[in-house]
C-alpha cells in the first residue's frame, strides 16, 4: 500500500476512534458473517470415525502374490523384488532403513 508522507498524521486516539466506528458499522451489516455454503451438503461428504459402513461394498480385485513379489516379514506388505533389502530375513528397504 502506498503511503502519502505529505498527509497530516493522526494520533493514536484518532486512529482508534476511526477503527471503532468502522467496527460498529460492520457489526450492523447483516451479510458480513454469512457464508455461502449449505451446511448439510458439506457434511454429507465427511466420513465420521465409527460410522456404520455395513451397507457399503468394495469393488477391489484381489490378485495373488506374483512371482516377482515378496512379503516383508517386518511390515507384512507385498513388495516388488526390487524393494528387497535382505533376502535372508525377507525385509523390504523401508523396514531395513
């Protein structure tokens, strides 16, 4: 913001009076605190912990472990052979680090 250094300066009392008047004017503005969002529509997209999901179905295809994959004996995740850090212990790079 540009500052006009030639303009007369106001003391702190005058500045506080102006700001109080501005706040009072804003308080009477009825639309200042409203948000243009429907609360029920916004709440529908949230999933609460412990929500009943018994009626939901997952459409995920589960494939068996491939020949070029291994199961880490530390985290029990299936990784590609390129992630194998210790072949004897069958541990992935993430767990070995």
